[in-house]
C-alpha cells in the first residue's frame, strides 16, 4: 500500500504563514558595566532578545503556511494503529544500536528483560504505547511522491528489551534472524 504525501500546515508558523522573529539585543556581545539600556544585561553573555518584534513571512514555508510531507514527517496515529504487528521472540544479546541509537527502528525499548515474562498481547500493547512519534521512513520505503507501507511491524525481543521495526516481507524476517541476531 502506498501513502501519498500531502500538504500539511507548516510546523514553524502553525499554518499562518507569518512568524514572530525576535531580534537580538543590538548590544549583544558587548560588555555593559552599568547595564544594557535595551535589555538590562550586565554581562555580555546575558543579553536577551528584544521584545520588539514584527510578524514576517515564515522562512520555512515562504509565507504560504503549508509544507509538503516528507519521509521524515510524523505518521498519524490512525495509520500506525492500522498496521498489523507480529512478535518475534529471539532472545539475542541487545546490541549497542538497539540500546543507545535506535537507528532503523520505529522504537527501541530497553526494559531489562520484562518482555520475557509477558505474553505476545502484552508485548504488543506495550509496543503500541511507545509508538507515538514515528516517522514515515521507519514504517515503509520511500517511493516517488509517497511511501510504500511495510507488510507489518515486527517486535523483536531481546535479552534486555525489544525493538519495533518495519518488515517489508517474510524473507526479511529470515534474513534478520540469520545475519543480525546470531
């Protein structure tokens, strides 16, 4: 299934096309013994932004208020809830990537082996609770103008937790088990 990217409200200006760009104090970087007449700072590192600002066109959307979704945009919760999930119990040692980086995973949870004692339904519920801010690139493969969704999300359990990653086909599961978790 392919999801086409669409226009959304700009995240920077909230869809208004205008943004409050505050200007820094004109005395920024200068030492003021008796206090800055503009922002009242006494040290050069304490200068603040001026409270005088004007609405200017947003630099992200060029004043249109709309931005096109990309592979790095967040997936709506309804789309995440519709993707099937499968649990793969393979108690491999947790890798450094799984524990600290999470690169390539929709979510990586280090729960110190609570997953061993939980049923599949409990692990799925726990994983769905952690799937809140997931990018499109973590649930599919980018194609022109959209994203091809994965077949399902795989929850791979380990000795110290679990990680959730996209599974494009059953062949990929065999390869993951053979090369990544031995």
